[in-house]
């Protein structure tokens, strides 16, 4: 059996094994507890990010505050995320159980009020209680700051910009305090990319592929500069592009490969599933 045929068989076997491992890891990793407070600013953009995450296999349990029930409404949140139920304050859920069932906490609509409570360690609502216990248990929290950032342009267009400097500084300090708690703050528009970056880092399937490949087929990565903040590109220098390669780089919009690279059918299917484009150059 020649070496080229051996390499093809080896790569096919590795891809099969990696696929099975990835499926198991996906089931364990892609679960998030989504906490909605009563913020309408950035809501549409956050829903777009959450919908993209759902398309990438994320499963959500959703908790809504009393303010979210009034401002956003339970029906709107259910319809926007295509879910059947949400958890409310009056349900009195078991917070420890919720945290045990989910690997990530997402706050897609953080209000000034909730941000102030978190910054000052006040946990007198279901949402702030979950956040407090999540921090104590070491859970990763990613929150959108669109609605709680005093400099947000949408906020200024609605409420104007007549806030005193002292009040502005206090609100900004609250966000700095939250960041110091290792809560990751991002924009609603960038929420999808932050969550996928977290997933990619913690899933860590790179070694499964690289360590088992032949010396002449190792992967080297050359990051391309994105044309805009919402477009991410990566270059893979490999002879064979597998499903695992696509899955590992699912946080990007485009994967560039050499013109002579072989793209497996499973890689193409995975790219289509993840709404990711593979470009040969």
C-alpha cells in the first residue's frame, strides 16, 4: 500500500473518530442560561446573535425578570427564540440546578439597574441572584452592555445626552467594576462572536487533529485581517480539509484554503450547517 493511500485512510479514520468526539463535546458544551432583563436597547441585535448561536447548535434555558415581562413580554421572547417556555421570578426555580445544567451565562439585555446591582453585590432578584451564584461557582458570564452604556448612541437618540458628568462617571465605574469581576462585556452585535470564541477555546479539539496527522499534512494557520468588525477570516494551509477543521474554526465567516486542497464532503456539509464559506485561492 503506497504512502498516499495510507495517508488518505488514516485521515478518514481520524476524521471519523474526531467527529464522534466532537458530537459528544457539543452535547456537553453548548448549553447556556440566558437572562433577560427589561432592556429594549440592543434587544433586536441580541436576538440576531442568539438565533445564530441556535443555528450553531446552542441550546438555551431562558430566564426573564419582572421588568422583562413588562417591557419585552414573555410572548415576544418566546417567539424571537422559537422556544416553548421561559422561567420567571414567580416560578422560584432551583438556581443551583440551573447552573449545573448550563456551562455559560448570557445576559443579552443588561439594564442600568441590573448592572448597578451586580456592581454593588446586590442580589435581591432572581436575575441578580443567579449572577451572584454563577460568579461564586466560577461560571463564565457574557453580557451585552448596549442598554447600560451611557454613551450608547441609541440611548442618546431616545433620552438625549443631558446626564451630569458625576452620574456618567458612576455608571461607567459600575461597568468597570463588573469587568473586574471577570464578567465579559460586549455589544449585542458582537455577542455571537464572543460566545463562539468562548466555545472554541473551551472545546479545544485542535490537539485531536494536529497530533494525529502525518508530518507533511500538518495545519498552519494564517489569520487574515477582517474587512469589518463583523467579518472574520482564517487561512488553513492543509492538503485535506475535514469536518473537524471546519468545526474548529466555526467562529469565523470564511475559511481560505489553497487551490489544490481537497475539501471533504463532510467539511462542505459542516460549513453549510454553520453558515460558513470555504474559499479556495
